[in-house]
């Protein structure tokens, strides 16, 4: 179990956004805001080179897959969960995108500890 398993999707999304260089939107904001769209409460509003608007890599494949591909994250079903791995880092969750984002954070932690 990693330190990220207890965080909400909203908190994971904020950490991922920061690491990919996204900034809070609108301009002048200092913290990420939740999406006001019903059913998308874990999404945050960002500005990045790729997009301006809702960002929810824990639940939206459009946001998650570029991160998964760029970081060569493997996704495999294992019993009733998805196991995501890269090198020695592994994360598991029933939601494959959430598992991949937890793993992305673990990868970045390992890189910063080198």
C-alpha cells in the first residue's frame, strides 16, 4: 500500500496536474478548483499546453492515457483489481486509471529521490 491509496481522486488529480506542469485556471488562481459539472466532482480546472478545462486522469481516459503512454505504465488485470507497473513500482486499484495515476506519483517520487 502506498501513501497515495488513502487520498481522494481530487487530491490525486491535483498532484498529477502539478507534476505535468499544469496550472490552476482561471488566471491568477493559486489553487486548483473542483469542476462544477455534476458527476465530475473529482475533476479539477487546469491550464496546460494540452488543454484548458476539466482534468480528471483518475477517471477520464482522455486525460490519463497520455500520461500512461509517456511513462510506459503497464496495465494488467489481476483478480478483481488492475495492477499497474513500471520498473519496481506497482500500484493496484479497481479503477485502472486511478491505479496508473498512483503509480505515476510513485515514479515521480522515485525520480526525485535519486
